[in-house]
C-alpha cells in the first residue's frame, strides 16, 4: 500500500507515522510499502483558489498585527510584550495561532536568524526585527519588518536597511512568469554583494574567505552577512513546497521574498583561524566597528499571477515610511478587532 511520510522533520527527528511504518515493515517484511510523500508534496505545491484565499486571510491578520506593533512599540518595552501583542491580535481577528514561533529580536538579537527567547528590554537607538505569521484555517503567513525604536534610523542602520530593501526590489523584479526561479535569489544576492562591498564589509562582490582551518575550501564573503535563501513557499507549513520550486516561475506561486543583512559582533570568533581570515578581519575592521550588531530583514508574501507579482502583505517598508509611523505618538491600547476579518471568519464556518 501507499503511505505518507513525514513533512516537517527537525534534524534527526522522526514522525510518529514514520515510526509506525518502520515497525510495520519489520513485522511484515513481505509487504510492499511505497512512499507517497513526493506525490503529496506535489499536490501541496499547487494551491487551489480556496487555499490562496485562506493564505490571503492569514496574511491580512499578520499585517494587522504588525500594524498594531508599529502603533504601540516604544523604548522600554520588552521583546515579549511585542510577541504578546502580536499573538493577541492574531487570535482576536480570527487567526488559529502563530504559524511558527514568533521572532522579536532587538539590537544584537536581530543578528540571530531564528531568535525565539524574546525576553530583552529594548532601548532607544536600537532596531527590532519582528518576524511573525498567523495561521488561518491551517494556512500560514510569514512577514517581517525591522523598526528603529527611537523613530529614526541612525546613518549606519539606514545604510543597511536601504540596501536590504534594494535587494528585495531586485528579487521582486526577477520574479516573473517564465523566468528561472533561481534568478530571483541571484539578483538579490548580487545587489547585497555590491552594497556590502561599497560599505566596506566585503572586499569585492565575489570575494571569498577560508571556510575552515585547512584554507582549501572557500566560501562567499556574502554568506558572513546573509545566511539564508531569498524566500520560500507558504501554505500548510510556513515553509511549504511551491509550484515553481526548482523550475521557471509559474502562475500560482505563493512565496516570500526576504533578504537580510546580519552583522554579527562575534565575527572574529566565527571565522576559522587562518592567515587569510586574519587579514580579512583587519581589512574589515573599520566597517565592522561601524555596523556591528545591526540586523535587518524585510519579508513580504506574494502571489504570482498572469498579470504579475501581487504584493499580499501591504505594510510600510520604505525607510521614510517606517520612520513616519514610529515617530507618531504611541498608542496606549490595541484597537478593537477588525470587523471585516471577523466576519470573514464567521462566514467560513457556514
């Protein structure tokens, strides 16, 4: 018979279904078991109109939560207060739950990709990265904004922020029907490499460093500051298969575009101890002193249609727009629920 494998393994974790099937195979060695995971993944990659509708609502609830945080967050707040406000807003407006562990990372915590501790008091002059997503009807959203807590980016923060935004624009421009999917990531990475070189954080757009102490293996210097891909599909999981995975972009893709730059303060400890890397750190020293501890990610959700790339998670993201919102007088309480979102939920029950 056919069976379904596991879909969200973490490291060496094995799902309960897989444990059951392994045991079944041992007890009945003559039985033929065929892994149906690939077929199910192909089905999941192609989202129906109904599924896209659920994703749209998950995104709408998520942008509502971001908007609440932008209205209320202020120096002196703890990261967990943002998390609490966000997750309250999800449920208040018909969301099932967070679709993944909410990330609220301020100052140096913003340079950790999947920071979930969320327990640091935040101060003026710092940035906070909020990577959040509501689940609605079992479908996920995934949206990130980076905010200056004082209401104004410092010159160094703005330089990194605007570079990340330019990379996102490059990724968006390359995401069009018929274009090779990997080209979107290449376009964004090229923009980041050029910008980091201009800022003095890379020696050249294609420069490398020693990946290990042997000095034989080289890695792109970009990977010191940008340690993930440009995006992923969203659906039943926050990282879901997408119809365009590994192919040309197709109508119906529902994906994120999320470049970032993370200037970790402990880069000297992370780099392998080699003469080449010591020289690299010496060359980078002035730029590292200027930008160390700055982490920025901008992430949005999109639907690729025959008419182009539709931006689903419409929230302020240009540096000036974000500053304008954060400079406004701080709200002292969350708004009432969004009646239209709650009505959408009620209608879904009928």
